């Protein structure tokens, strides 16, 4: 597998106490540390609410779900915005549709 398959681009915007992290690419075991760094920076910067814009995520595995759940368990309000079909299927398959807040 080539490195291009593990590309992940992130952009972060902040509004009051909410940070929006827009994710482009794949969230997997190889790329989740970069996303974790962005989450940690947002929380360290005072964000109480994180919005993950997942409208351009091609693939997400259990490591992405684990990061989201761990962040939520630590007391941060989490919103998943515009998840792609692949991401939504993972959320549904793991039974987390009633646990995670998903916005169209």
C-alpha cells in the first residue's frame, strides 16, 4: 500500500468555545495520531465543544471511533457533521447512532 492511501488533511477553525476540525482523507491507525494532536490542541486552547466535519472522509476505522469516544468520555461535547456514507455506516454498525450526535 502506498503512502497516498494514508493521506489526511486537517483544517481547524475556532468560534468562541467551539472548534471545527474539517477532515479530508482517511482516518485509520496510521493517521489518527495527527487527528488526536488536533483534538488535544483544541482542548488545550479552551474548546469545550468539538465539531468534526467528516464530509470528505473516504474511510474511517475503529481507531477513529475510539478517538471520538475517548474525547467524548473526557467530557468534551462532540458533534459529527456531514459524515460520508462510509462513516455513517461505521457509526451504525457499531451501534453508536444513539450515543454520538450526528448533524446532516
